[in-house]
C-alpha cells in the first residue's frame, strides 16, 4: 500500500505503478520453481527464517531512504524487486509447510483460517495505514512492515517441530521438470492453476492501481486506505461463506461460478469509477463493489486451492503448490498491463478490457472442461 502511494506521490503516473507491479511480480515468477525445489530439498523452517529476516532488512532500508528524503522511484522499484526475488523462495516453502501441520479432513478449514488471518490484515492494516499516511509519512509504514517480518522470523524460529527436506535423487532442474510435467499431464491442476493465474492477472489489477482509482473517485489518503480495507472485508466474508464447500456435490460449479462473479463485480466497480462525477454516492457504491469482488475471488481461490492441496502428492507439494503461488505475483504484473493500457485509454477502461478478456477465456474453459465443472467434493476428492 505504502509503496504504491509513495510512487504515485513521486510521479503521478499509473504507468509507474505498473512498473512497481512488474518489480513485485517478475522476480517471484522466475524464482518460484527454484523455490519449490528448495522447499522440497532443505529444512523448511530454516528457509522461512532466512527469507523473513531478509525481507525485514529490505523494509528497514526503504524506511531509512524515505525518512531521510533521499528516496527516488527507482529505489522503491528495486527494493520491491529484491523482496519479490526472496518471495520466490518464501511462498513455496509456506505452502509445503501447512499440510504438515494439519489433518487431511481439516484442509478446507485450515485454508479458510489462513485466508481469514491474511485477509484480516488486508482489512485492518490499510485503514490504519491510510491514517498513518494522512498524519505522518510512508516511512513509518515501511518500518512497521520490517517489524512484522522480524516477528515472523521469531514465530518460525519457535516452531517445535522438525521440517526437514528430502535429499533428491537428481538435480534441481530435473526436480523442476518433474513438477512441471505433473501439472501439464494432470488436467485438474493445469486448469485450476491457469484459472488462478488469469484471475489474478486480469481481475485483481484494481488493487495495484488503487491509488489512481482513489484519485479518480475523489478519495483522500484515508479513503484510499478504506478502499483497500474493503477488499479484506469482502475476502473474510467470502471465506466464512465458503466453509462447507469441501463436501459439496456441486464443488466444481462453485469454483467456476465464483470466478465469474468476481469478474462481474469488478466490472461494476469500474463503471462506478468511470461515472463517479454523476453518481451522488459513488464512493459508498465503490466500497461495496470492491468488497464483492474480493468476496467472490476469495471463495474461488480457497476452494480451488483446497482441491489441489488434497490431490497433490507430498513429494511434489513444494514444486506444484509453489508454481500455484505464482498466482499472487501475477496481480501486480497485471497492474503493469492495465497501467500501460491506461496510458492510451483510462484506468477504469483498461481494467474493464482485461476483465472482458478473462470472462471470455473462463467461458471457453468451462464449456470445454465439463468434468471439472461437475466436480463433486463428496466423491472426487
């Protein structure tokens, strides 16, 4: 949140926000498969301790540069890229740890609980961050981020379980090839991972470009924070609503329909922003539309991820679920696509074009994958 606001203050450019998105996405995408191999090879606890401390150091550096008023746009983008590189190792390791801590029958509840914790942070912290930005400056937000990663380091260090890796019989590149081959030969994984990628790339770009959208709708720093917080509120509601879907005989239909509803909700948000000057309660309606978008997106992500966590073999978990973790890196990369498109149209129109592309692809996949649309949680997983 603070990185985006700082960059927009420095440049007033949606395209530069897109560059930030690329910096937070591309290194993680390139390194995630290597990160998955590392997660399957080494002690997961020590990998997470290392990544947490490295990110904390980067956040401290950014806070210092900002506090001393020497920060430039390339500083923000470079540090974002370094953190993204580290995340390429962090996320696959987290994904491979979770199933080791829980029973199989509790998988959906565990994924949902993890989502609630994450989304609660997204709900509360941007609002507090907006207040901080209004009365202090972005450097304090970066400092709090550093403290948070130090706390994560201490939590992982305190785990009383052993999470050793497994020494592979072949090279890292062979491990990566094995994970990719599994995904491309298993239709369920190929479809759900592809849908996750497309959803984040085309239908979550509004989060990356939220400073520009907040400006178009006339929101202040606090209003910007509340818009981001609304995404967390919607995600928590979606998590609570999806609670028993693991056992639903219509699980496949739930997955595809929530993906579509997220896209239509985002189109509604873009319409509100585009015509904000003619709508008396545009900001309130925007908050509702943002929350709905995140609610349906959360329902899609939780159900599809649960299915994959239940189906993936343990020895491939770090690599396969690590590749799925690229999903979250595609959100800021989609922001680059929308930001560049916005330079010749407008931000709402650019995002809407991406959503329409996604809906067309989603419809094609649903029509061609009837067995996944009819997936039953009671019998198929």
